[in-house]
C-alpha cells in the first residue's frame, strides 16, 4: 500500500490483468474494486460466465466498471448484460454475436459512451511457426546469461567460484539451512 502514502497527482497507472478471475476473487475483492480507482489501479478481469462470481463481487464489478466488453455469451448472461448495455442491444443480439464481434461500452474522459458493436481482427495468417523467433527475441531483450546469474549467486551465497562450479555450494547452503 505504498501508493496510499503517495500524493494522488504523483500516482501512475498500474495495470493488473486477471484471467479466470473467478479463481482469484473473494468477497474481500469487492472492497479492492471500490478503492482501485483512487489508487490508479486499472483492472482487466476476464472469466467465462457471470455466475462464477459471488454476488458481492458481481455487484462490485458492475458498480465500478469503466469499460465493458462482451463477446458472444449465453442467454442467462445476456439477460444481465443487456441491462448493462442499455436498450441498444437486446438479449438475443448479445447471445447471437458472430465470430470476432463484441459489444463495447466505453468509458472515455469519465463519461460512458453509447455502446457499440466492434469487429475484432481475425487471427493473422501464418502466425504459426514463429515460436522460435519470439523465444530468441525475448531472450535477447530480457534474459541474463548463465555466468552472470551464477556470479550473482556466488556473491549472494558468499561462496568461492570453485565451490559453486562443482555444485558444492548447494550442499553447503543446505547444511547451513539457507537453501529451501
């Protein structure tokens, strides 16, 4: 809660993406949702259907949501979401959305805009087979070489290079009770 000690004008947006939200939500999450905006916590919550959420969490989500995006949903959820989107989209329209279509209620400059139908881009052709390039690029940008990591471990464990390279430092640390 270091953000609580920071003046509100100095707080930067912090984005938290939670997929399969129902697995992480508790009733205590409802109070987090109520406070999130003033701490500039931006949440992206995704799950399969509304009944996965407890009633207090569901009420907190709908009470505090800014932008709402819904792809094709079942009839039970469409009845709830139709109320959120207003009269622009009926229950059947929400349940019958096509592939790559979504209904969006956008919060812009603190004002809810009129809900609209959005068309998403389909998956790119030829998107398969690029895994090795992505892994290599990720390693170039974000990875640290093994030797450098081992050197940091030496320094942290206060061991000699010879001990570490022979794998002895692990046994030494376990004997000392420092390794988990």
